[in-house]
């Protein structure tokens, strides 16, 4: 199994989390989206959209789009299921995941930020205002659903992590990384076990005995990351776990 990824990609991070939860090992092929690695002919042949992630599993054609990859992994490797058994509850979880992955995330991806800068000539404060608006809108929408829905448990739905939790973790990480946004205004998110799950899944890679965040978390996935970025991770976890 091989995953084409980018250390700061929210979509790639979703897939890396899913692989971790299911105990699957994949070769990580890192692309630098800012340098344009995704436009190389060899990668374009794998993913004509020229985005990440792309998953190669066996001899079949490449798999693209993170939510589709999550469902593929859940169906092929059913251990530690990422979707509930109940039909209506599965639809609910998919809806939560799509609110973040399809309604909020597309507004903040590198190609959109590049367009805002190079085509619309927005300065950095205006671009940051754009990013903050859409990240906050996603966080608020999830909070509003979770606080009202009786199915909200220790996680977004019930007592086990699902694709909704994967998308939430990735979303909150992007919000902190790009705009230094705190989860403090969203008490239901903070009260769930999702923050504690972030802390747990950052700790250890069960396959190597090394800290999992060095291979999984955006702040540590880039090899040149230093103490400053690790401090951001710690700060995010402290804010989310604070009563």
C-alpha cells in the first residue's frame, strides 16, 4: 500500500488517521504542493486532478478523494469500523464528515489561496480573513449539530470514533495551524472524547514503537519541523482538554 500525501494537507491527514486506527501500514510518498510536485507528469497520470491524497492498494487503479478512500478502507479492512452499523446513523455520520470535508475545507486549500493572492490580488490580511471565516463556519456548524443531536456521545456519534471524528480532528488541526483558531468557543466539541482521542492517537505508533505524530500529524509529518511546531500541537491539545 502506498499513500501520496502532503504534510500539511487536511485531506491527506484524514487518510493517515484512518490507516493508524485500522493498524494498516502504507509507504508514504511526500509531495510538496507549494513547490508544485503535484503537477509533474508522473503524478498527474495517477491523479488527473493533481491533488492529494492518492492511495495505491494492490494492482488496481489509484484511489482518490479522501472520503472515498476512507470508505474504501472501511469496507476492505473492516477491523475498527469507521461507520456505524445502523443505516440512518451512517447517514448522520457521513453528513457530519461532509460538513467539514466538503463544505468548509474546499475554501482553504492551497489552489484557492493561490487564486485569492495571484488572481484576485488580495493581501495577506484579507486572505486570512477568508480562511478564518470558513474554518470558523465549519466549527460552528458541527458544534450546533452535536449539541442538539441525542446520538452525540463520547465521540461525534456514540462511543467510537468514526469518519466524522477523523474529519473533525483534521479540521481543528488546520484551524489551529493556519489561523491559530482555538476550539474554546465550541464546548460540545471540547466536551467529547474527540480531544482526548487526538492526544491518544498522537502518542505511539504501534508498529514502530515511536511517537505516532512523527509520522501522522501535520505539525510533525514534515521532517524539518522543529520545536515551534511541536509547541503548536501541545497548545492545541491543552486548549481542547481544558475544562
